[in-house]
């Protein structure tokens, strides 16, 4: 059961603004007393007080669970969308002793966590639906994709040279997990979320065979499947947890001879991906929540000190920072080698999704920059140097580790937040050119395929919770543009190869029905759009309806906070400051025919989350136009 103090912290966290943001330090110092943002500042101050009272925060788990390294200072989190699939050979008895953690039951469907629980490491939980609703939704969504793709089959004659062997043999299974390999077949599709193969030995992994008919033409045809599938989908119909058939009795996990504790599930049973469904037991580890609380607490207390002139807020901020990063007893080591580990036999390393847990570092960096600019006597040279050392080591880890490099290569939100981390850390270390280089690389490459002509974000909308992921990627894009603005660059007007900007994506998402997802996730982005691009009646009506002026982001998202955005005077008068643009940018009007994203030139599929894959064919309908009827 969650302690009362933890429940209080989680309630506080829900009242905070976006977990990632950035505001120019000079704006904070010069506009701290503007009356137009009084309500937002009051909320920031209340949050600062609550977070200081309930802190400090540390990644060290008090339940005895530590990273495989054995070092309690190594960050540890579990992949949130993975569930144990224990097909015990024995029957008629319960082998696991449950302790009320809600997440270690075997062969169970995801259950929605109580409302007082944390939203997990960077994600929240979606609503759950019964199998019939899920299969109906999956079928309708698949029909939409196939019908739309059929009408536009001409675009499958790709401009780029792409592999031609994908999905050509109708007799080949979509998924085939052999006990002797953890490498998935190149023909696997986002239509199926693979049971996640564990790291190391696979001796306990059952053989799962999944067959699906694929036409010998260019498009897949619907047939009956031997397992329920995951179709990354629309908000127009209910989405359910990712499912896989339980292994047959002939391919079961050896049954224990006596009762075992729930934690034994982590190393005994294979874990399978259920995209968008958070396994509640990931919350038994404190790391992901701690970085969010520490970053929010540090920044809000620094801001409160500027608003009030009260040095006690700075002292509280320093206390939070010291406990999380520097104190020998409670500090975090500067890496996420064990971030979002997919549990199962032999799994003992983190995954490329792990660095996402640390996106709160942008807030920490922003607060440090404000302290430096304010010449706070409580921000000593010793503290500054210690944090520089920590951030230097973490930056080096991000840039050199295989985990960091895989995150960098992802075409979706994982790539966005990787580049955000690199640019923010470079700023903190007084390396503005390195920060600019990271921004330029991102906007030249990854960004180019992220927003379609319509404003849709195909790599995000293909997921089971499309509204959430559209908003999540927008969060990263907006903060990248804000950092660029700080560096004197205008990335607000940057276009993808389809002629779309960040504004195009925000406007598009405003027209999407969120269904059972949360409209509140979009509110900060609309506020940012109004600050960057100027007011509109649609923005004003939307923000008034959602009481945006009472939220912390309202303080950050003001025209005066941006110097190089289209809505600012300097932005409109300094068009020469426009960041890198395509050589043929003047001719990009959004009429470019959709084509396979650049990632697929060298890859047949893209892993966009642990065990979740997408192919070009499944993305193309989203580039072409609306999929389904989720648009208003």
C-alpha cells in the first residue's frame, strides 16, 4: 500500500505543468513581477512549498531492489509496458505469493491502477477495454489503414531505394520466436507486438508461433490470426492492452516445486509488451518518480525565490539538488545503464527507452542557469563545479553508450528527447555551439519525417494511445525550439519535407478527438503556440476553457519569453536568424507526395518502443491523410 506521504507527492505531481520545459533566464529575472502571470506564479510557489516539504528525493529504493550492478546509486527502472507471461507447466495451484503490489500476477490482464498512484516513468495509463471492444477497434482500424492505402497504392513506388523483401511471402509467419534466438524476424510488423526476448539466455522462453496471411501483392490482407494482435491505433475506437496468446502447454515455463515470492517473476517468466498499458509494479521503484519530483522541486523553488526575493526557497532548492545528485549517501550515478529494463530470464541491462526517464534534467539545467544569471549567493562555485562534473559525465554517457546511440537513432519521440538532452546539457556546460549543432542535426534529419502535410505525426499516431503520443512528441519539439530561441535561432518556422511546422502539428492535434485520452496534455502546447506564433481565437477559446492561466506553464509561455519566434518583434525583424532550411525550402508547399521516411532506407522496420515495431507500409496512410474518423 502506498504511504500517505507518497500519495501526497503524487497528488502534487499531477498539479504541476509539463514535466519538460525551458524558459529564458533573463525573462524570469525581468518579468518576475508581471501581474498578467500572477495566478501561474502563485501555483508555482505553492508547488515549491509542497515539494520542498516532502523532499528531498533519491533514486535509492528502500524495498531492497537495486540495479544488477549491485550499486544502489545506479538508476533502475523497469520497462512500463511489459507484463509477465508465466505459462506454468504445473496446474491447479498458485506458485506466486502476492503481496498487494498489483503487478506481479502471472498471465493476467492489465488492470487500471488506483487514481492515487503515480503515472509511471514518463507515461500514464490508458483506459482498459474488454477483448470484444478491442478486437472490434483493431479490426476497424486495420480496415481503415488497408482501404486508404489501397486507394493510394501509387505511393508505394518509393522514390528511395528500399528493401523489397518485406511481407512478400504469404506463407511466412509474422512472428516466430525460437528458443534459441532473441533476434526477431525482419518481416515482423507493428500489427504484432512481440513478446520481448530477454537479454542473455533464452532457455526458459517458450516457443510462440503466430501466423498471418500476407498477400503477394503490395498490401497485407486481413485473415484470422492465432493470436490477438496489437494495431497501433486511432482515438476513434477503444484501444486495449497489447495481448499475446499464452504459450501452449507444450511450451511452458518449468513449474516451481514450491511457492516463490513475486519478485521471482522478474527472472523466471518471459515478459511481453502491451503497448500503452503500464504495469503497476513499475511504481514499486522510486527512480522515475524521484527525478520528476526533484526536477520540479528544484525549478519551482528557484522560481519562487525570484518571485519573492526569499532566499529560503533557494536553500530548499539546493537541498533537493544536493540529495539527488551529490550527497554520497543518496546521489544518483551519472548514467541510466539500467533504465527501463525489460525483465525476464537473463535480462540485466537497460534499454534505449531508459534515457527518457531523465528528461527532467532540462528543468534542472534551466534552474541552474537562472541561479547563475541571478548571482545567487546560495549558488556557490563549489556547487556549480560539482554539478558541471556530474553533467559532463552524464553527457559523455549519452553520447558514447550503445543505449544512448540507439535512442539517438529513433525516428519518434525517443529521438526528439535524446537531442533535447544533448542540447540542454551542452548549454549548462557553456558549450552553445555544441547545443546548436545538436539542434541543427535534429531538424535536418529526424524532424524532417515527423510531421506530415496535414500536421499529423505518423510515428506517434500509430501507437495505441495516439493523442498522448502526439502531445508527448510536441512537448519535446517545443522545448527544442525554446532552446533554439535562447541561442538566437528560429526553429519555430522550420519545415519538415512536407512543408509543416511545429504549429501545423499543434493545430492538427487541436482538431483531434481525444476520445478516452486526456485533452489536458495538449493545453501547454497551445499556450506555447500562442506565445510563439501569435494569438488566434481558436487558441484563446481553447486556453480559456482549460483555465490555462492558473498553470505553471502560463508563466513560461508568454511572447516576452521568446526573442526569435514569429510573434516577437525581434523574430519578425530578424528573418536572417532562421535556422537551417532545406535547399528547396521556398518550393516546399506541402504538396510533396508521401514516401517512406528516411529511416527505412536502411531498415525494414523501426522499433519505436521496447518490442513495438512499425513498418513503412503501416505509416504511409498517416502521411496520406486521415485514418479513421477520429478527426473533428
